[in-house]
């Protein structure tokens, strides 16, 4: 067997993989992981999926069969340790992230971890400390967190507009986060940790400051809410500099996938997420209407963002580093969601406790 020198040391080269191609293992091939395998296989250059791992072996085998040369490695930690793997995408359930991300850091290989980084602020901080220690020794970062909205052209444009000063100082941000439906196990807590978490990252990304406190209001629930759960929720973030971000999170609208963000600033405002592609006018039985299509789900709405995110991650990983939100962003999101769940339960304004870096 031939070998090659990489950031991780001397690795065996698989016969059918070009020497400079990043050999990726994808852990967890449910909806998101299978999507990433297909993306890496068909649309991303410079990388190849060489291994997949999933608790459901049948599913792993089915996904692997679509990618020539891809193996199934049953144990995800064995996949991370495998000398034929240069980098890892983690799309497994959140409770496994901590051990898997730490194993990547200990082996010194780049990893793209879907949110959440870990299940709570304390364990996310442990990952921050482990990667900081690696970075102090090597000067490189390894962990990128899958906040894909940062790569969406509309969010990037909105951030650029704020940074240009053209609309003046931002004061208030309004966020709408609506899903057509969620599975029956989806609780109000998950609305914070799974859905609002994206708005946490958006607020920090657009305004470039931390969130200091969270308040959660429970309006009258829709009759379509998962039994016993509060849906919609109204969440406010008080930013460290005094700006306010409000989020309407409504996950059983029965309509489609709607994610909008409006920044209200001193000299104007700007909004994204209108799905205003083709505007159609038709005569309908009850009168003429003007309509546009709405993305049915997050994979359609953010498909381009995922492609850009993964291509940039691959390009950076081939240099042994990352190019996107890192461990601190993952930790800050965990800390805000911890405060958010507390605020949901208590009905009280809850301060976010961030550690020193
Ligand atoms: C899901 O996990 C996502 O990440 C979607 O972007 C979000 O809209 C949805 O509410 C979450 O459940």
C-alpha cells in the first residue's frame, strides 16, 4: 500500500482516490447526512466520501452503494480513527456530537459538525478548550459548525449591507421562522434548540455581538400544535450593545418553509427571505391573485447555502483548517439556547452566562 503525508500524519492512499482529494467520512446518514453524501459526491470538487457510519446499518449500506469506493464503518469512532479518512462530516444525532468532535480534535483532522455542537453549554465549552489547546500548538482550527445560513447569498448580502454603513446603525431585527409541520416528538424546548438556534446564530452573525439575555412568550397555541406544546413562540434576544432581536417561531403553520429577516436601522431597513422569484398573476374562482412560490423545506430554501458551505469547508480542510463558524459560535449558541429553554420554562427574562475565552 502506498502512503501520503497529510496534516494527520502518514496515511494510506486508497488506490482509486487521487492523492490530493480529501477523503471524507460522513457520520449519520439520516436526511441531512444523506444529503451531504449526495452533495459531496455530485456537486463538490476536491473531496470524496470514502466511508459512512450510521446506527441503522441498512441505511448506511444503501447510501454507500450510491458512491463508488465508499465503505460502511459501523463504529463512528473507528471511522474517525481510520487512517484512510482525512476529514469528517458529523450529521449524527446531537447527543453523539461531543465524543465525535473531540475524537476529531484529538486526531487532528478537520470536522464539519451539524448543529448543535453539543447538547449543552458546558460540554460545548469543553470542545472550545480542546480546540484552543490544539490551535495553540499548531496555529490551526479544526472544528466548523454547520450554521449554513452564513453561506446563504441573501444573509451574506444583508451582513455586507450593514457593514457598509448604508442603512446606518441597526436597532431592531425581526426574524420569522416558520415550518409547515414537525414530527410528533417535537417539543417547545426543541423549537428553541433546533429552530430558534439558527436565529441565535443569525443575530450574532449580522450584529457582530453576543446575546446578553433571552425572554420567551407563549401566545395562544395553534390547534395544530403538537399535543401539549406551545406553538408559536415569541422570543426576544437582548444584544450586549442594547439592540433587540425578536423571533416568531411557528413550526406547525401548514403552509411551507418561511424564514425572513428584517433589519431596522437608523437610516433605513432591509429584508431578506421573501421568496420573490417569479411573481405570477392569475384569475382564480374567488378573484384575481398575485402569487409566488414558497420553498417547501429547509433543504430547498438553503440548498445553495449548503453547497457553498461544504465547498468552502472542503477547500479549507485540504489546507488542514476551516472556513466558517467555529467552536466559539457553537458554544455561544449552546449557551443562548440553555438560557432560552430556562426562559421558556420560567416565563422570566434569563441572562446568558458566557465563559471567558
Ligand atoms: C431543523 O433541524 C433545521 O435545522 C431547520 O433549518 C429548521 O427550520 C427546523 O425548524 C429544524 O427542525
